[in-house]
C-alpha cells in the first residue's frame, strides 16, 4: 500500500468515526426531547468542530510522530482538543440557540458529560492514528531493511563470483608457465582452451543462473584444461540424466567443486585418478555428486586462496538461506560432495 492510499484510508476512518458518533449523539438528543432543528445544529457544531480539530491532529502526525513519551503526547492533545471543543461549541450553541432556555439549561448541565465523551472520542481517534502511522513507519523500515540485506547479499555473491575467475586463471597460468619450456604444444593447446573457457564465462558474467546443460559445457572446457595439466593421471566420468539437463543452478557453481576434487584427488594420491560427476533430478531439486579418491593417511588441507567448499556453501546460503545444501562424506577412501539445488527460479 503506498503512502497516499494509506493516508486516504486513515482520513476515511476518521470521517466514519465522527459520522457514527454524531448519529449516536443526535439519537440521544432526540430521545431527550430536543427538537430536530436544535439536534441538527448541536450535532453539526459539536462534531463538526471536533472532527475538524482531529483532522488537524491526524494530518500533523504525517509530519511529526512522537517517538518518546508518545502516550503523554496523546493525553495532552486529547485534553486540549476536548477542552477547546467544549468551550467553543458552548459559545456557538449559545449564539445560535440561546433563545431556548430549556435547551441551554440542559447544555450547561451536560457540560462535564460532553467533555468526558469528547475526550474519549478524541483520544481514541488520536491513538488509532498514532498506531496507524507507527505501523506504516515500521513497514517502511522493514522494506528498507529487506532491500539493504538484499543488496548486501547481491554484493557478497558478486564478490564470490568475481573471486572464481582470478583463482582459476592464476592456477592455469602457472601450469602454462610450467609447460612452456618442456611441452610447448601442450602449453599452446592449454592457452586455446583457457581462452575459450574465459570467453564463454565472461559472456555469462551478468547471468547468475545457468541450466545444467550450459554449466556442463563450461565444466567440460575446464576439465580439458586440467587434463592438459595432469595428463593421463586425470580421468573423468560425467553422468547427467536427461531430466536434469534443463534444471537451473547458480552459474559456475560446479567448477570450484570439481577443482577441489581434483586438487585433493591428485595431490594426495599416486597413479591415475577418476573424478566422477553425477547429476539427477530429485523431487523438485537438482542433486549433483562429485566424487574423488583420497588417501586418509596423506590427505592434508592445502594452502591456497581459500576459494573452496566453504565459499560454495556460503554462496548457497546467500541464495537459499539454507545450510543443508552442501554435504560431504568419506567412505572407502572416496570423498563425495553432494550439492542440492532447489528449483526456485
């Protein structure tokens, strides 16, 4: 609800409040034997004046809303408005209906009662207005907070995505440098593969989500680059069922997971290493398994840039607000990373 519509509703509530109160007041006067003409004049002056002053109070709260001691503020304003209405309405009723002695006597006898009822009516509408504007302010604050948190999440996600390419690029350039003197043909091939990979990822830089099919194309390029680095030692097996290929996942999410598997699979073991990547549709989610062998006796955390599974888990948490989307387990000298991607996009 926008601010203008909200103010209109509050003014409509204010008008309805005084209209109903005026009708009740008129009914009571008629039941006491007051003439119709006197009832109309009395009701119009009393509640017209009270409604006009309350309109000023409500309108003033749009620009000044007490934060501290607001209930004392309501009490003071209500007493002041009730007192002003009591005095001014009595003067005006004397002016217009002063020739009716019986009515004037009843008017003076009911002064205290009129003041008390007026105070209750004014304080109620003032309190409702205060709560109304407080609620609107709270909604604005909540919306601003949500927007700020969203911007912070997007900024952190962007930072995580930006960390990915330099991290991978530096590793690849180091490998190219090592191959240049010993195996120049492999170095040139790796440069071509790296160029093609980066060209594709740069085109997708602003796209936060990919289909699994698109993601696997980038992953295949990455694996080709890594196979140049490690030669015959690196073997891969990729298995994606047809139902999973069109499912969505955050762009370039799998590459660092597979890189982590290669790093711990090849660095901590000897001989050929098989990295398995499997994807399947599970209920309304995409489930991806990345498996690599490891030696529990030699496996040690390697120092590096720190862009690994914790960063992936952080990225998933920022996107889905869940901590259970990345699971790791070790069994039979195999390390498996399981990623669950809810299909919310």
